[in-house]
C-alpha cells in the first residue's frame, strides 16, 4: 500500500510537470502567475501563466480573481485565434455568474465576438443582446451587434443600432451611418449627448482633470481620469474610454512613474479602439524610462496603424533630437548629426533639428553636410542669417 501511494504521488507530479510548461514555474501564487501572464502580452507563454494561476487559485482568494484570470486567458486565446479555447473561458465566466453585471455583460460580449468571427452571426447577435440587457447601455455590444446585423443583411436593425450607438457618443457609428447608409446623424447625436447626464458627468471629470494637470495637482488629476474611466466602463464605451486611459498614462509619466505609465499606455494601445495618442504616450514613456529603442518601436507600430498621423512623427522627432543632444554634449558629433538629421526627416518643420544637424556636422568637419543643413535651416527661417551667416561664409570657402 505504501508503494502504491508513492507511485501515485510521483505520477501526479510528473503529470503536472508535463501539463504546465517549464517557463511557468517561476511563480508560486495565483496572483503572481496572473501578473506575470499580464506582462507577457498576447502570447502562448502568457497562456501558460494564466493556466497555472487558475490551478493555484483557491476559493479564499475570491471569485473576482478567477474572473480576471479567465478573462485575460480568454482574450489571449482570442488574439491567438484559438477560438474554441477562448469561448470556453468566456463560458466559464458566465457559469461563475459574477456579482458584477458589468463583468457578466463583458463575458457575453466577448463570447459574441468569438461567434461572429466563426460565422455564427445569429449566436453572436443573441450573445450581444444578452450583454446589452444585463448592463445597459453597453455601447460596445451595440456596435458589435450592428456589425453582426449588417453581415446578416438585416439593414433596418443595423441602422437602428448604429443610431443608438451614435447617440451614446460613438464616432464610429456616425461614420458608418454616413458612409454606409448616407445618413448624417450628427445633429441627433449632439442633442442626445446634451441631455445625457452620464456623458456630461464624464466631460466634467475630464475638464476638471485637465485643469488639475495645469495647476500641478497630478494626484488629483489622476483621480478624476480614473473616475472617468469607471463611468466609461459602466456605459460599455471602449471607444471613448481610451482617451481617459491615455491621460492617466500621461500623468504617470509626468510623475516619472514609468512602470505605471508604460503599463497604462500599453493598455490603451492594445484596446479595441487604439489612438495615435496611445502609441505616442507609450513611446514617450518607454523612451524616458531609458529604453529608447522600445520607444521608437512603439511609435513605429503606431505609424503603421495611423500612417497620416502628425502627432507620432512629432514624438519620434523629439526622441531623435533628445538622443542627439546627449551625444552632442559627449562630442560624438557624427552620431549626433545622423540623429538630428533623422529628427528633421521625421518632422520636416523642425528648424531646430536641421540647424543642430548643421552644427554637429561642422564640429566633425563634415563640411558639405553642414553647409547643406545650414541652407535648409536658413530657407525655413531667414531670421537665422545672423546666427548662421558666419558658418555659411566660411563653408563656402572650403566646400567646392
């Protein structure tokens, strides 16, 4: 009997070893594994941590923690296009019957998304409808249901949902109504939002937050934007919520709390409705934290999504110029020149960048490059003649 027990324990340990990948062995609690998984983005490695977090969870930790684990893993499976596993996790949340109607509604909405991707439009519509009924107005589910109606050729239902979404503040719905159905619903939206107390409360919080930033009360401002985010979540408004999240990231960056700035900006950039400001703020936070390469990469990803952005190139130009300034002080003039010139190419309106490119080139005897940079700067701002004239006159004598 003793040998049987020993064999059983060994078999259990071996089974656990093979079920849970080795890279999920460096966490020892549900919370620790969940946090580790969150830090890894939408990857198979993250899934392994969420799975271990689920196995370590106990009822003493509360149902809410399990909801976080299942939702994070479900979203990761969805992003990885493992739709059967994603829908399993969303169904588990529904079966847990969370106390928060918002959490339950989110699970139905997420399940609807999986069904829609798999072509089960009627199932998706039913799931979105349930999400809306549980926690109205649930703007994101209304938008999703409108698209499902459209793909089901149910035009009247689609238009009705888009109109409702528009009157809750959705610019996406306004765009669909205008371009798909030749309907300008902007006047109706303006009237509806003026009478929408929830919307007006959010605008007030954001206005107060902006004023507090200007006054230097960053903690007070952060509180306002956190409250605004909570109200957006109650409305199911992911589209507009990203603005409140970006402002939080900005405040964290002003406070030099780069860990929170990066995680908050990442949340905005990976949302269903990312903005160019989300990528800009993430780039700034990464760059200022010391990871300059990651900062540039974040902005580059943003430019891929928003190729016509002016904000993102402006941020990248600042990063190039900031890195160049440090190298100029260290007398690495060649690299400084290349970075200043990159700042100018990224933002062709930056007179300061091209002027400093000229100074950098001059310092390391790259005279043709210096003269070219000075001519560009002078063409952009003739008032620089007094400052640059002496350099240009000299360079004319050495550059042929």
